[in-house]
């Protein structure tokens, strides 16, 4: 399988992130580039770019945009996804993250663990939705979907 070798987030039109959001973004981007699975399906209407790919992730015209180029800067693919299927899970994710950030400061480990388990459950749901939305456009594994979902949340937070 191919992979993403570099990722950029187009956040030019978004408000500055909070320190917690910026930390989530940095960790997700680092982990994503370190280990991911990302391949474009074979098609008859174009040569098969095999990657590694450079990904620019953005929100434009209320749509999530994946803009992919090869490492030699050749256009590999671009696809736009509706944000509608992500709205509720992103909202739920940020609510549980706020609870988690507060819990880390004030609660005992057992309560933090319970909130973290709920956070992971919502995160998994977001990854599942992303895999479904990318069907036929890109093939990704669950860990890649989880990291990309984190970046979608970061983008969606400011949109």
C-alpha cells in the first residue's frame, strides 16, 4: 500500500487554535506521517499514482477537501466530501475532549480513564465515518482514519 509522506492543513481562514487543539493537531500530524496507509484505487481514466502522497487538507465552500500530489508535485487526486456526516460526531468529540481536558486538571485517574474511553469511542466512530466517505476514493486503514479524523476535527473547530 501507498502512504502519505507529508501533510499540510489549510487553516488560513480559521481562528487561531487553542493550545489543546494545537497539541492534538501536532500529535496527529506527526503520528500520521510516521505510520499510515493511504492508497488511491486503480482507475481506467488516469494513470495510477502510487505515492507516497503529499496531502493538503482544507475546508472550502463548506466541504472537506483532500488535495493530493505526488512527491514530484504532480496532481494525484482531489476529492471533496460533505461535512454533514461529520458534524454531530465532531461536536460530540469536542465536547468530550473539553471534559477530558478539564478532568486531567481536576479529577482522579479513574474518572479520567472513563472519560478517555468515551473519547476513544467517539473517535472510532469518526474514523468509521471517514472510511465510509472515502470508499471508492481512497483506501485507508483504521489508524490512518483516526488520525485524519483528528485533523478534520481541528479544521471543523474553526470553520
